[in-house]
């Protein structure tokens, strides 16, 4: 017999229809399933406990820590070679280099370290690094320093040695930078222990080299003529078959201008004097 919902009504002694289970079979099956699940959870907890115990027994691996960058060495105070004082005396160009083999200055800087009524001390600071090109190592670096007030008669001193390196003055040279006939050549300048040099390209392919060096170390060929320039008397050396040079002294410095004609050309002594006299010496 079936109930209204289609499920058979079973009584004691009735045969079980095929494909149906007694009512208590699903309950026993549920209890078995719960028991199996509980056992699995228990085994998992026990296994986890033993794993933790094993990990606790294992030695702790060292923690990887990122290596810290080694701080760069602070810049050193370096001796500079020489100085060129601007015409108005309000700035100074100091020339610095390193004597280390295949090395160059890294981020050099120059500044006034101290000053008083008699001197101005300039410090050059830089790191020394390996040169990109060893053939150019030791190259001189010009560093411009603005002065709090014009230099006047004060002496420039180097902070590294407290000595006065050779100092040259634009006021003792003609105003070549303002002369349209002469343009400074970027690759033709230098400042060494022997002095300061600056090349200029001139009209017709001629070339002019301005130089300054301590008088104590200056030497020149025999004088072949003289010329008064800027209130000073200059001596002329050289010849028409090559170049002419005009020399003059100011304080403890000897300055010179060497004029070389274009290839295949010449300058007579008269032409050389006219060229020198035509420069702005004020």
C-alpha cells in the first residue's frame, strides 16, 4: 500500500520492495560517515602536531638580508694647480687635476673656505675614480668660484697646502674674448705646472696663443724688437719664417702672445706689430 505522497507504507512482516532500504539503514549510514570524518580530522591533527614538532627540531635557516650599499667615501680636499682671476676680480677659475694613474676627478667642486683682508683660501673637493679613457687621465678641470667681494690685492691660497699657487690675471691680457676677429678654441687651452694657455682662431686662418707662466720659470729666445702695449713695454721674438711672440711681465708673472700665420702665409715684423697694437689692452 502507498500513501498519498507515493511512498509505500511498510508494516511489520511486509516484504521489502526491491530498491528500498529500511528506515534505520540511512541513520546507521550517517553515523558511520560521521565517525569516519572524525577519525580523519583526528589523524590530520596528529599529523600536523608531528610536522610542527619536526620543524621545531630542524635548524633554522639563516634569513636572507639584502646587502647594504657601502657608503661612498667622502670627497677629499685636493690641491689645485693655478688660478685665473676674472678681469673684474669678482670670480676666480681654479684648475685642478689628479696625479693618480688612469684616474679622474669625480664631481669636483670649489668654494671659498675662508677669507680676510689679506687672503682668500679656496678649497677644491672631489673623489677620485678610474678614468673612462686612460689616455686622458689627469686632465685638468677648470672650476669657477664666485667671490663674496672682489679679490683686490689679496692673495689666493690653496686650502690643501695653504700655499699660494701661481695666479694669473685677465686684466694683464688683452680683451680677446670681446674681439670678433678672435674666437677661443675650446680644445686649445691648458693649465699645467708650466703655466696657463689659451688658443684662439683668427682671421685668414691665423692662430693666436695666449700664455702665462711664473717669471721664475720663464725663458725666451733672443729679442728682435720691442713694442709698448697697455702701458707696458713688450719684447718680440721669432721670425717671419715661422711665428712671432710678444712677451711682457706683470708682477711675478710673464705673459706672451704667439701669432702663427695660416699655412702657406707669413707675417712680417711690421705686420705683427700692427696686429698686436690693434688688440684691446684696456
